[in-house]
């Protein structure tokens, strides 16, 4: 049975500010629905992604800014960082982990610069949305078998 991740819920404090931030990045607006003062749902999709994000009023009880470790896959991390920076996003420097393909949860073991030879799955950069929800870019140029 296929199971496809389609939606992630982002906890935000200001729905309009979050919507402005993500649409400024070029994310497609799929929905903005309100059924009163206590419920509003906004759904946006990053370019090329099969998975969307949802945020709003009455959507989650999780504290704003508590979503961490969200990953956006890109095929050129330098170009993606430059594009996001052009949209006003404060990006980290590109980094790789000293011990392997995936980064540690904190900045421990980070090495400045892309993975050697831009090894697929190995280069990262990070940014936060206005609430502090934490995103990583991960450069993947060649997929592992079965993906």
C-alpha cells in the first residue's frame, strides 16, 4: 500500500504574516478558507513539491515556531540559497556534517561549505520562518535506488 506524505501542519502566531512570507517565496496558494473567527486554514505548496503545508487559526495547539527539522530538497544548494536570499530570507551558510550524510540536530559537527564534490544528500543550509519554524535545504543530485 502506498502512503504518501501530503500535508504538514505548521504552528504560526500570525496567519497573514506566515502567508505573506511563504507566498513571497513563490509557494502556490491552494486554499485560504475561513469558517468564522475561530477557524481559518491556509494551504501552500512549495514549487515542485507533492507535499503542502497548512497553517491557520484553530488548526493546531502546537506552540508557534516549534516545527523543526523540516527539509526542502533542492538540486543546486547554492542557487537555492541565493534565490531565497533574494526574497529576503536570512540563510545560514552552506554546510555539511563532519561524520556523514545527515546533519546533527544542533550545529555540532557542522563543517562550512558543501559536502566534498557536492556529494548527493550531503550539503545543507538552514533558515527560519518569522515564527522560528526551522527549515533545511538539502542538496540531492542523484537519488538512492528505489526513490
